[in-house]
């Protein structure tokens, strides 16, 4: 018996089509998510407060229609891979 079903595409990948919705600062935070940095590490690297980073992350999740930071990290990786391909 042969398994012929096509693999299911994760729904978070649809966020790639929505990256253009991010402001320039949200985009900066989004790109840094690929490193797996904590909110404080992101804040330090961007000279922001941790609270501001949390606010940006909230907006990123909403604009990209994602359910978790993990999905945002995975999407950041997929997006970065596309940029460097």
C-alpha cells in the first residue's frame, strides 16, 4: 500500500503573504526572532524597553495572523530563508 496524500502545509506559513503589513520596527523585531532571543535580548539589541518589544510582538502576531511566538519564530526563519536563497 502506497501513501499518496500530499503533506499538509502548516497554516502559519500563510503569514509569509502578510509580512508586508508590518511596520519597519515590527519587521526588525520579526527578523530577530529567528535567533530565538528573549524579549530582553531583543530589547537590548534594538535599544528598546522590554515592554515595547512585547507590544511589537503582539502586533506582529495580530498582523501575521499567528497564534504563538513559536509560529512567529518559524515564520521568521522561513522568511529569512527566502531572503537568502
